[in-house]
C-alpha cells in the first residue's frame, strides 16, 4: 500500500519530467534541421532552450556544445561537452565529439603558442 501511495504522489512529477524531455527533444530536433540549413543562430537558440527545459538531457548539451564550437565559443563548448558527458558518460557519440573537439582545440592552441 505504501508503494502505491508513493507512486501516486510521484506520478505528476514523473509525468512533468517526461513532458520536459519530450519538449527538449523537439527543440533538439528542430535545432538539427535548422543547423543543416545553415541557420546556426537559430540552432543555438533551440539547443539553449532544450537544456533550459530539461537540463538532464545529454544530447541537448552535446548539440549545444557543437553550436558553441561552430560559433568559436570554445570555453562554452568545453563546458557543454563536459556536462553532456557527466550526464551520459557511456554515450560514444558525445565522447567522440568531445575527443575530436579537444584534439583540434589543443592543436590550435599549440600552433598559436598558448
């Protein structure tokens, strides 16, 4: 009986979280479509909105990192990649994106003497 009462109390919270994830996914997917059409400012806006809606959605952080990287905001990109990996450390796509980002960023810094 205690389990069913606890579930009834948690049900609205779980439903809200599922709704947030769904809304965040919609923003991510829309951001991907506009980025594919070269509209990076709109994509950045959508991915920022996605992490605002559901800050636990790792793919949103990954895409946000890509947008920051595209815009030359490398410190923000690094933080967003790290957040994505913190949320989903076994996600190979995020890991590959981050590793490639680090490799290119480190090479650029060495070339520029930093």
